[in-house]
């Protein structure tokens, strides 16, 4: 296991061992940081939409041009 993975596992294990109240306090602190909160939202959206079909940037831009006319 790589160092980063081991560290992540240690933090995750410690977090899960906390009481629900203590976990909530940590989550509130993390979410109070606007940059972290935005990153977390982005990750949640990516996870949620991972199975959606993708399209090239060219297709996307062409569609935007058609819609803007």
C-alpha cells in the first residue's frame, strides 16, 4: 500500500471510529471551508454522473452555437 493510501486509510478509520456527533462537527468544519465545499460538490456530481455518456468538446460547442441562434 502506498504512503498516501495508508494515510488515507488511517484517517478514514479514525473518522469512522468517532461518534456521530463528533463526525458531524468535523463535517461542519470541512464544509465551512468554501474551497473544500466546492471540491466536494464537484466530486459528488462527477460520481453521480459517471455513467452518463460523454461527448467531445466539439459536439458540445456546436450544440451551444445552435442553441444561441
